C-alpha cells in the first residue's frame, strides 16, 4: 500500500473530493498550514494505483506542481482495498507495478554517487581478476556482490520507458565510465601480478577454466544476460529486493570486463576480443530485456506515439538520439555476431558428434569442443576447432583430425583448422572384478590443459581438470 498526501487548495477542494468519490477511493482531508488556503488530502491506495489516482486528480483541475508526498504504508484498514487492486492494479491488460515516480527513484537509488560508484567498480574488478587467475568461482561471486553496475545498467531502460531522457543519457554515461574504469583496473591489477612475480608472465591465461568461460559468447551466456535483465526489471517494478537482481547483472558484466583486462596484460588479442564481444552482448541484452519487460508490465503503451508527441530539437534530445542510435548500432552488430557464432558452434558440435559416432572411433570419448578465431574477430572465416577426447588404447587415430576437418568443412561451408587433443588413461580393474568398461574407475596418467572456450558437449567418467599455473 501507498499513502498519497497532496495539498488541495480551497478552490479545487470540491473537484478533488468529487473525483475521489467517483473512483470510490477512501480519503480524509486534514487542515494544512494556517498560512495556506487549503487542506491536505490523505489517500491510501494500492501500489500500482498511485499514477492512476494522481492523473485523475490532475484532470480534475489540481495543479501538477502542488505539494505531493507518496510514502509506504505498513498497515492500513481500507474497506475496498481488494476492489481497488483489481480495478487499478490488475487492470484489463494485467498491469501491475509501482508508479513511474517510484520506479525512477528505485532505479536512481541503485547508483551511488560518482566517487563511490567508481571505487566499487575498481574494488569489484580487483577481486574478480584474483578469482579468475585463481580459477575460483567463489571469489568471482564475491566480486559480483560488491559490483555497482545494476543501477547504471537498469536505469537506462527505466528512463526510456518513462520518457526521462536525462536518465537515459546519465545511465549511458555511467555505464561507459564504469566499464572504462573496470577495464583499466583489470589491466593494472594483471600487470601488477605479472611484474611482482605472483603470476608467471608466460602463463597461457586462455587455458584457465574460469577465464575460458568468459572468452566466447554462447547460448548459456546469452540466457544469463536475458535472465538478468528480466530479473532486474521485475525487481524494479515490484517490491522485491533489487539487490538480488544486481548480482545477476554483475554476473554478466564484471567477469567479462576483467577477462578483457587480463587478456590485454598477457598480450592475447583473442582473449580480449572474445571477452569484449561477450561484454557487449551482455550489456545490450540486459538493457533490451529490461526495457521490454517493463513494457510488458504495462508501463507505456506506445513508444512511437510518445516520441512523436514529445519530439523537439534541442541539445538534450540530440544527445538522447545519439545514445539511442549508438545502442541500435551496437545491438545490431552484437546480435549478428552472436547469432553467427552460436549457429557455427552448433554446426561444429553436430559434425564432431557425427564423426565420433562412427564405428572407427567408438572407443573414444568426447570431452569438449572449442572454437577460436584466428584473427580475433567473430565475423572471421579463419577458425580453429579443438576437439578433446579420451582414449584408453594405444591406437593413434591418424585420420581423426582430417576426418573431422572434412566433416566440419562440408557441414558449415567454412574452411577450418582442426586440432585434436588426446587424454590417455590406463585402467586397472579391482581384484576379482570384471573391469570398468567406461574407464570411470581408471587411473588418468596424463593431465593436459584443455581449451575452455566453449561448453563441454559430453563428459563421462572422472572429470578432466585443466592444468593450472599454481601447481
């Protein structure tokens, strides 16, 4: 529930009373300051009815600039509260949510002042870089908790929905500034670790498991970004804690920005390019999903009509138009590149499984399939596919790489380079046992560094661990 307290001048008293009575809203008038000619109307209403009530009062002649305060109500005895909720909150289109004013305040409240915002961005990236190089998911989660990007990311969509152009521009500026600080901080932290000797400068950071996860866009990372935007919009529009959605937003931003900085410090352009594409994809889809979710919740019926009605030529509208245009360009490029990569990855996975499904390779077990772009561009045709398999025999499988290459070339219409990594293991059955045909009880006598640039297709038996620099 919300309590609307609005000052009603004596001249508007009858019109406001009549409007509230027609809406069947409970209200009480109390005396205002003796120096002011009027009274204070106290109107307890459901959360989603605030805008509807105020709009009706303004239509009745009440000045929109009059003294107005909307506060939370822990408890209120209102006879027709359920009826009001059905009428003004549920509505014919299923609208539910807080008012535009409260939506704006909640979005703005997520972003601290500039100094604090940049300090938290710096701290969260420092923690994330440490977690990535340590290959520790727990430390990375800690970085997400302290990341301040939820407000700056979600407020752009809120501003677009409620037609607050200044909020859109401020959000875009905050996002760019925060990401620049995050990237520079990640580079500085990585260089410091290199120069101090805590991390070997010759380390192949692309082989670290947690780093590899954030190098290449894939379907799962896309789902994370969409879910983060949806959760953020739902939290803003309801009474749910927005901080929970903030962790989801940070999960799509902090690790990718940190990986880009790590790749820069170690001079690996493929890592930088992959993390940058993933970062752009996440930001675009978080903003877009948040905006669309708020629209579906009924916060604005027509974007085009609103733009046409309020279009004017000014410095503010020009800045807003530039932000929107840049977003559309980044969105188009990101969506196209992401779609190209996801389709190609799926085709490669299918072709690899077809080859390994043949009788000739029935003794092999697929561990993972990774793709890397040779010139650091997701639009490139120069791609290396790395296939990692388990084998428990001395067979060399000399034709495997060539068979995989021919199958992938024919299936994707692209010429690719194929690398095959074999993970050998020996099997010693227990005394009196029949043996373990799958090799799950076997002894792995060779650990090989695995490419972590894609999601494993199939893993059977004991997990294969990537080689870590800390060993």
